[in-house]
C-alpha cells in the first residue's frame, strides 16, 4: 500500500513546475508574497500569478486549502 502512496505523491508533484513547488513550500512555511518575491527574485504580481495557478491546479479556494493539500499529498512535510 505504501508503494501506491508514493506513486500518487509523484504524480501530484509532476503536475507543478519547480517554481510552483517552491512557492507552495514557501507558503506552507508562512512566507508572505513580498518575502517570496525577494527570495525568488520575482515581482509580487508574478508571485500572485503563481498562487492563482497553484490554486487552480489543486482545485482549492484559498491558502488554507493549499496548505492542507500540500501536506496530504507530501509536497510539504511538517517538521517536528
């Protein structure tokens, strides 16, 4: 059963670009749009575009849904 979970996790990760995965992980780590823009050397509007694309791909409505999705699928792992 763990094997099928890994396959599902890999398929989910493949639907996002590397930059989108970076944005997801930064959002889960509580970074603001401004902080992400500085860290990724992009404009705030570009970060907002990534967020919109991510929400659309995940089929969720807000940041809370994005974080739940990221944790459930293994995109973001909560550290103790």
